[in-house]
C-alpha cells in the first residue's frame, strides 16, 4: 500500500510513504538503470533489424542455433561472475533472441 500517512494503521500491512527519502534515493537509481536497459535493448534491436534484412536479402536462415548456444553459454558464465542467477540470465536472453528470430522471419516473408 502507498500512502502519505506517517504511520500505518495497526491492523494493516506497513505502508510505503511517498516521501520516504531512502526509498526515493534507491528508486532514482532504479529509474536510471531501467532507462539504460531500454536504451541498450533499443540498440540491440536496431542492429538485429539490420541482421534480419541482410539475412533476408542473402537467403540466410532467420535462426542460428549454434550461435545462440554459444551466446547463452558465454552469458551464463558472465552472469555467474556478476552474481546474477545464470538461469535468469538465460531466460532473459532466450526471451530476447526469440523475439529477434520472430522479426527475422517477418523480414524474410516480406522480402
Ligand atoms: C542476430 C542473429 O540472429 C538470431 C538472433 C540471435 C541473437 O539475438 O543473439 C542469435 C542468433 C540468431 O538465431 C545472428 O544470427 O547473429
């Protein structure tokens, strides 16, 4: 629950105060990180769009399972070294790669 009230009423869960300075400080950092993630993802999709167009022009298949496996292995390793759950790292990358392949299939159909 989010509230302006300084105290939680006794029978409810603790409330999050919108002026909580500590929480606001954390959230400013989260806001910057989320913005960076969006910019990084946008750049990645900008380049994979070019890859999709190139593959469609040159009759290459949309997906490259060997390359995906190499990337996933590499990024699982990086995740482990950075204290990020490698399972989560793989799931996230798989989600992104599947979307890229879908775009490549569309590019191929419209070629
Ligand atoms: C971007 C490519 O196309 C696909 C998408 C990949 C990705 O998003 O990392 C990797 C391999 C391919 O299945 C590529 O072949 O490099």
